[in-house]
């Protein structure tokens, strides 16, 4: 089964719209489009209305969302929603996702989205008990709220990783320099610290110096793998094969949440160790500024954290 990749609500990715009276279905299950018997189901425009409103709606949807709504024959207008045919359950769920997203992505169209809710409820009630449409609404709201939290956690993890990579880079750069000539520019310049050095490479350089005890070095190796998993496929691995299966979707998101929280905690703990290493080396900086002295401050217990994992001089 192909992987179903959901669209993300970032930077205004959008949804679709149609002209109202979606309940006016003909006995054969198609809508009265006013185009006569030769009209093709699914060929309705995504939006019917004034050009300005048309542009506002299209700005709310990604190309993939727009194409799917057009294939489903779902049309939006300032008065409501219209369906060219009866939709299957997964299609009704997707259409609700579009309606609810419209109100979030374009606050000026919230009133329009409200008009569509009744039309969608009428269509979703056909062939189901009265509770089914409300269950879909609750499930989609739960999914959206949880996913937004995970996007926030992903941003937190990304910032924490960037701070850690900078700290590790500073430590490696300081170890490369002669303590006699060590300056702020040498140690803290982002260009000299970061350029061309991934966390994996920095970790290998530190491993070669045998600064840390074996347990911490193994912890670093596991951490680099966790970091790479987050960067490369944590989100895509969480996509459910059945996007209409709410239990499966939420199970996948809860797994992603565990990964993100573990990554954030581990990043913070490891960053504290490397701040201790920088504080130990940084005493040799010849032109200490206030910002450098902040790095050497041990108020977060970084020196103690570093000393706990420091290899003893007599250890091989």
C-alpha cells in the first residue's frame, strides 16, 4: 500500500471551496450542476465566486489538496459547499479536513467555512448514524491539535541541536588551538566552528582524542544516530498507511512524540557536558569578554557534568 503523506499546515498551506446547496443531490447521486446531462462529475471548478474570493481560497491550499478536491468534485463558494457525487468515508474525512483548515489558514473566510459545515454534515449523515459526522470532527480536531504540538516540539529539538553542534564545534576548535594564542575569534567564530563539520564528524574527532569514558562515548554514538533519525525520517516514518484510520494515526504520532521528547532531553544533557569542557578549556582565552565569561559560568553545573564523564589520565 503506498504511503499516504499528509499535507502540513506550515506557512499557510491550504484547502478547497465550492458553491453551496450541496444537499441538492439528484437521485442518481450527482449534483444538479446546471450544466445538463453532458456534465462530467468531478469537473466542477474548485471555487465559484468573485475573482478576489477565488484567489483567497486558492491561496489557502497546496497544489495537491486543490487537485484532490477537484477530483472529488467538491466545489466551494461564499455560500457553502457542493458535491458532484456522493463521497466515500475517507473522501468525506478529507473534505472535512479542507473545511476546518480553511478557517485556520484564512481567518477572513471563517464565516464562509461555517456555511460549509452544515452542507458537509448533511452529506456525511447519509448512510451513517447521527454520531458519525461528529466523531469525524472530534478525531480530526484531536489529530490537528496533537500534530501542531509535535511541530512545536520539532522546532524546539532543531534549535537545541543547533546549539549543541555549536558547543561541540567550539570545544573541538579550542582543542585544536595552542592555549597561549587562543582568542575569542578563534574559538567562537561560527565560520571556523561549524563549516564542513557535521555532528557525526565532530563526534569522531572527539573519540580520537579519548577525552571521555567509554560509557559516555557510547552514549554519544547512540545520540548521533537519534539525531540523524530525527533529521532524515522521523516525520515520514510516522505517516500512517491508512490516513483515515484514526487509531493508527494517533499511535504513530505518540511514537513520534516519545522520540522528540527523548531527543530534547538528551540534547540538553549532552550540551551541558560540552559546556563544561568549553569552560575548562576557555580559561586560557586571552581576551575574555562578557559573552565568553558567560560561557565559562558554571551556574548550570556543566563543570560537574563534564568531570563525571572525563576519562582519568591513567586510563588507556
